[in-house]
C-alpha cells in the first residue's frame, strides 16, 4: 500500500511542475543566426569542383600507371629475346 501511495504522489507531482517559458523573440533570433551562418552556394560549387578535379587527376595517374607498366613489361620481354636468342625461357623476375 505504501508503494502505491508513493507512486501516486510521484505521478501527481509531475502535474504541478512548471516548464520554463522561452522569450517571445527567441525563435526569431535562432532563425536569424541560422541565416547568417549558412554557407553560400558559391563556396559549395567551388569545393565540389575541386573534388571533381582531384578525382580526375587521380584517375588519370592510375590509368597512366597501368599503361606504363604494360609498356615496360613488353619492352623487357623484347629486350630479353633480342639479347639472348632464347625464345621460350623468359623468366619474369
């Protein structure tokens, strides 16, 4: 019985709690700060363009490196065949 009385008292105390009242112009001040701190589209476009250029340069070097490796391997094989006259015993190091 004591527990039920205590539970009822705690639940009833929630009804008497007063909530803090915000100032009338608080919402307007928050909206004004948000507008002041927004990043302009000019900076957004500039950053996006920089990322696109960076990704493009990286892709160029990745594909260029693959082509260079293939070309170097062919040159090494041709050089080996021309200097040793061994057509079937090329050993890749």
